[in-house]
C-alpha cells in the first residue's frame, strides 16, 4: 500500500510551502503565456499540462517528504544539490526553477518555430510537455513503488553501475519516443475533430 503523500510537523510545512510555490509559479507562467499572446500553446497542450500539474505536484510533494534529512535520496543531481544546499527550502526552490525553466524553453521554441512551421511548433510543444508529464508520472510511480519502465530502469542503474550510461540513454530515448508518439496521436485526434494546430 502506498504511503500517504502528506507528512506531519516540519515536513508538512515544507510541503505546503512547496505547494504554494508550485501554484504561484504556474499562475505566473500562465500569465506570461497570455500576456505574450501565446495562449494558444496552453489551449493546444492542456492534456499533458494537466498530467504534468497533477503528477508533478504529487511527485514533488512526495520528494519533499522523502528528502527531509536525506537529500541523497533524490536522483536528479540539480535537485539533490538544491536540497543539500538549501535544506527545507530546496523543494520550493527546485519547483520554481523547474516550472520557470520549462515555461521559458516552451516560449523560446514558440518564438523560433511559430512563424516558420506551425505544425512543427505544435508537435515540438506537445512533445516537450508530454515528456514532462511522463517523467513526473514515472518519478511518482517510483515513489509509490509501482512496477513501471522508469522503476525497472532505475533499479538496473543502481545494481549495475557500469551499465548506467547505456541504460539511461536507452531509457531517455524510449521516453522521448513515447512523448513523440503521444504528440502525434494528439495532433491526429485534434485534426479529426477539426481543431487548430497552432
């Protein structure tokens, strides 16, 4: 049976601060998309964005609970460094940086591709957001102990360090192929329904 998401005492306080920073960062990113005239990205990519929001929030809340006093439990080296240096403020700081980073990348992709090829831009935006959604789903399943590709890959990496780079490369390539396949399916369904791809 999976453990509860929320902790107690100081851990709960860190989780609530993290939740507030996620909400604030998300709302600021949405405002940025709207103010820069890129609301269409949100309208196009709402399914993976919703999955990312739910799975990502649960993932980060479980991470905040698990790493209190043991930051080395975190697999992501940048997040682990933040958790080590900032202690309880690590999860909120990591959340702000993560959301801001990917919103910025999405906006840069749009600036680069929208006027050149709207279909390629739509596919790239969807692949970006589906990869984030899948990544958080896989990470969440790791915290919950579900048997998934991510959990199996992580276990193999820990048991066989020399294979680490090869397994990680195959895993991330597969992950991106899954995101690309979901993006293609998304665009196909959208076209069948007569929706816009911009």
